[in-house]
C-alpha cells in the first residue's frame, strides 16, 4: 500500500538535500531506523549509472521518487499546502507518526578510481525542531525541517533562548527567527 493512501500526520525524519556531486559508480545508501534499530527491509541503495544522475539537483529527486513508490508508510519531497510533492531540491523524508519509524540516514559510497571511499554525510541530530523544545539544552542539535539545516544550541546563558516555551520562541527559531543566531549555531 502506498503511503499517500494512509491517513495520519506526517513527521520529518531526515533530508535528501545535501549539496553532493556524485559520479558514475557512486552509491547513495538510505537507511531507516525505529526505536529497535535498523529496518533492513526498508533500507536501500541507489547507484549512479549516468553522469546527469549524480547532479545535486537530480539524485535527491530520483531517491524521493523511489521512496514514494517502494517504501511503505514513508514519503519524500517538500511539504506544501497540497501535501508532499517531489522537488528538485530540498526534499525531506517523512513518515506517519504511527509507523514507529524514527530516522532516515543518507550515506554515500564514492568510487575514486581503483579505490573505494565511503563518505558519510549522515545528519546527526537530537531533535527535529520544535519537538522536545521545552527541554533543549546547550549542545543539543536540532534538524530544522523547513530548511533541512542542523543547528546546535549555544552554551549557557544563551541556551535558555533555545527552549520552545512561549510566543517569544519564534524570535529564536533556528535559521528563521529575527534573533536566532543569539541561541543557535548553524552546523550543516
């Protein structure tokens, strides 16, 4: 059953919008996790077989389309007023809250002539903003779902501004709020 046929709230669990140029022979590995660990049956690899498939504006779209067709309870694209649509850039990975899937990691295996090199661009973060916002502390990393960037909460006393507790929190929303840089440092 395709994810679009299932009702429920979509939650972001990862991003495909890394600015990575890939070459023929390189692979993108997408791994899904729940609270128990890796979901082997859902995880997959995508191999670049043509030069244009490795472009930073192409491979995220191709992987998003693959996810939407082949991975149940998961969808990829950009959240719009009309739902999730696949875009050329800024594609995120979403799952239904009730699925139990918590994370999607993206890693790259890049061939370099005769030698194979694994480049890991996994997005490591503690929370997806604003989930858990009342308990953000210094050093916590959050994925901002609308921008796809990861931000780290600055040390005390600025860490107090990271917490999402009132209307004033919009001022410090990472990457968006008028005074976000007082509380956050952009990591990726």
